[in-house]
């Protein structure tokens, strides 16, 4: 199990690695593989861009790249929440239903006369409540994170369907339309939202004592507890943060689609995990890379975007994304 290496955090403000420099000469080959795995998202993104540039001239156009980054912004925000949970050696499967839950709350309140700003705040808070429940069950009742968040995935999905009667709730808002379509010059508002969430995540993880404690909790739970870290509080914080940023992604989702779709977003769930691991984080905790997770999100969206432009059937797209998820799981073996 990796343990938090604060020296690595000092050298690299974006990555907290555990025990990497302690590898001896006899483990040099494994170290090189782990180092390559750390940059898997960047390497993969370059390969995908070159492949689709060759396959279609429409891929590397200004308009397509702009649309691609807008779509990737939602996944990048989700990946930031998943990043914090993975940092403490957890997993948050409830993202798949928490996003449509936040979207449904926003849609319900907006169509019942609530001011949009207040509806957005309540929607984000509603997603945060799911994070609180997950965190309490995992951190203070010592329940398995996989089981807890899988249960939340089902329960929250059912509540969302009850709230919307299983129907998409249209949300007509000039503000949300502007958020999805416009920006400050060539920079889209979606990109700025994702950037703010990423910077907040990076600051929390790599520039605060709390971030050190979060990574220490994921690196070695008992050692962190022995040094006075409130590990239960750190695990709770990770799930609450994940819930809140999922709420932000839910707002972006409504702005992007023009309505609140209550159906499960399992593709985004799987992609959020894959983006984090492809970015250089370890599913075993103690290692995080915010920039890598963001690049991983762009990589996964680039695959879907490129397949669409090339004319490959949507039926094949889940196969490709699933293959990337399996590849990410394989990569995580070298980051333990």
C-alpha cells in the first residue's frame, strides 16, 4: 500500500506520490513502467488526436475542439469529485444517479417558480446531501464504500424517478443557455467552471494541511491515524466534496441538454473513474493528479467525439470506453 510522500508533493505541485523514490535498483523496471503509467492520459490523448486527425479533417477544427472541450467539462468536474474520493482509497459509484438527481431538483424547482439562482444552490446542496450520507456510512459506520455507494446509486435513482415521474423535465432559462453556448471571447463558460473546480481541487489537495491529511489517509490509513490525522473526518470530506461537485456537474448537464434527464448516467460514472486512473492517480489511494484527471476526461470525450465524426455506430462507443476503463484498471497495478 502506498504511503503519502510529502517530498514528491513539494517537487510536483500537482501530484502526491507514495513511496516512489524508495524503489531500489532491483525495481528499476517497475519504476519506469509506473512513471509511464503516470502520463498515460497525455500519451493516450496525443495518440487519439493524431489518429482522428488522419481519419477525418473535421476533428482538429476550431469549432469541433471547442464543442469537445465543452462536453469534456462536465466529465472533468465529475472527475474532480471522484479524484478526492480515490485519494482516500475510496470509490463513489453514486455519481451515476447523483448527477441526474441534482438535475431533477433543479428542473423541478425551476418549473415551480423558484428563482433560478436559488434552484441552482438547492440542487447542488441536494447532491451534497448524498455525499454526506455516503461519507457518514463509510467513515463513521465503517461500511464498505463499494456497497454504500452502489446502494446510493439505486436509492437516489429511484427518488429521482419519483420526483420527475420518469420524464425529462425541460428547463427554459436564458442564463443556462448562455452558460452552455457562450463565454468570454473564445473561452467558453463551461471551460471556466471546470477550471475553477479543478483549481479548487488542486489547492485543497496540494496547498493545504487538509490535502496532506487526505492523501495520508489514502496512503496508509493506520499510519495516518497513528500520527493524529482524523481519518474519519477526511473520508467524510472526500464524499461530501464529491457530492457537491457532482451537483455542479448536474447544473452543467441541464444547461447542456436543456432539461433534467432522470435516467442513470452510468457512462459518466465509469468515465469519471477511468479519467482519474488514466491521469496518474492510484485506486489504492495516496496518489493524485488533478491535471492528469482533467486530461483523462478530455481523452475519453475525444474518443466519443472522434467516433461520431468518423461515422462509427454508437453501439461501438461503449466498447471503446469500456476498454479504456479496463486499461485504466490495468495501469493502476503499477501505481500500487
